[in-house]
C-alpha cells in the first residue's frame, strides 16, 4: 500500500533493490558492483512485478553475484539458451511475440508501456492467432484477422501489421520455419486504405491573446494551460513538472517525459519568460505537493482535467494544438530562424552525423524567442500582423 501511494522518486528496499517510480509507472532495479563496475539490472515494471517477486529476484541474482558471476551476463546467457531451445521447437505466435517484445523493451520508452508498442498485437492479432503455431499461419489467416479493423481503424491496423512483420522477421532470424513475406502478402490482400490523418485542433495564433486572459486564476488546470501555452512543451512534460526541475528561469524537463525512443532523448532545457515565471510563482504560492500542477487526489494533473477547461470556455483548440499555434506564429511573423523554432519545440534536427557536430541547444536564442512569444500572448507587444515583403 505504501508503494501504491508513494509519489515519484527512488525508493530503496535494501540489498541493492530499489523502485524508480514516476507519476505514470514504476520500475524495479537491482544495483550491484562487480570487478569495480556498478551495474543496474532491471527486474520488471511495478504493474507486472510485486514487491515480493522483486525481492525474490533480487535474492536469486545476489546468489549468482556471490558465486562470482555477473547477474546481467548470466541472465543474457540463460535467455540465449531459451531462444536456442525455442529454435528447436515450433512455438506459438503468442510465445514468439512475447519473446520479441521482451527483446525490444530496452529500446522502448517505459519498457514499451507508454507507447503501447505491443497493444495492437495483443488486442487485434493474438486473440485469433496467438495459440496457432507460427509456422502454420498463412497470409489468409492474417488477412481474415485484420480485415475486421483494416478500414474502420486504419492507423491501429497499420501498426498491428507493421509490428507483426517485425515479429515474423525476428522469428526467421531465430531459425524458425516462417516466411516474413507472409505478412507482406496479407497486407496486399487487405488492399489499400485511403486514410487522411486528422490534425489535432489548434487555436489560431491570432486568437491566443484573447484566450490567455480567460485562463487567469488559480487551479492546477488553468495554471498548467497557461504554462503549456507559454513554454510550448508537450502535455506530458508540463503535467509532470516539479518544483525541483526549475532553477532560476530555466526549467529542465527530464528525458523520461520527453517524446522519443529510450536512450535516444536527453533532458530538455526550457527558458522561462517573465510571464512563465509568474505562473511558477502562483503555483508556488498555492503549493501542496512537489508538482507544479497537482491533482486534487494524488500525483500530477491529468490531460482530461486540462482539456476540460477549454471545453468549458467553448474553445475548440486542444492542449497539444498550442504547439502548432506557436510554430505558426513563428513562421508567419518570422520571429526566429527555422533551427531556433524547431529546437524550441524539442524537435531533433539533422541526421546523426550533423547532430554530433551541432551540439548546441540554442538556449540564448530560444530565451529571446520565448520572451517574444510571451509578450505577444499577454498583449504586451502591439498586435500587428506583419505583411511579408512590407517595409
């Protein structure tokens, strides 16, 4: 019960076992040292592994460590043996899918839970085909299974067949008697789907100065919306904002709340305008937890609570759409260069080689830009819409 009620943080259980908990999930970690090197071994997520089970795993790997072996290396060896054993069998699709997902977890955010990588497979493929031997699955079977959602839920169906293709390719690499083209053939049988992605509703940037004063007043939802507009940070980053992440007029959003693949994103520094700092001070005066925008029950505020404010005001634009409002304002007013604007949104620029040389996060230039944006939002600057080419 203490674990369930505990807020975000790292909780030690002793013997190297700790729980790293965020507002949305938790992860068990076994920390140990071998040959003078410290290592962290993931033992699973809080939703899947209980405290008792985590302790049992910790005890198991401590015995391995005391025998002079590296627990992580030993686990990898055992997993390799299991995969080798699977190679000699004809596993079910469910078994192969689970194995592939486990192998990919390390590269997915929140062990794959946040982005729900496995969800389309689990919901729409495994109920029909999970118990079938993977070598026996024909393209007609896949076509029949996904035809139920192919035209009614195109984005989900596309994810399902794309990830099923990954599973079949991995199965082939494991030496199983499968042909990855089976999935591609099923896709051709399903036919083309003309699906036009509907963009998230965004408030026109010209209307932001009229909307912003309507968000005045205390309350986590209103404060969070004002902060979201002023910083142009994604909702997940704003909702989980904590006071200890702010140093002066600089807010550092930790990588765990930044969109992207595990290990490929870093902490993101956000310069705070004078108006954004006012929001921080208002939140500090009403402080009742470590979160800037706490929920009335426990943890941080939800996206539903934030959207509710806009609904009550009759505003069709959505919270995430304010990022579009900001980006369009920059483009239309030529308030900053492309690189500065994209960096302000946390977008990754250039390829891997280019990024290895251009390592600056353009903080000083972004500080000027975000102050300009805040001045516009609050009506501090004259509301004049420039005409390109005019002098």
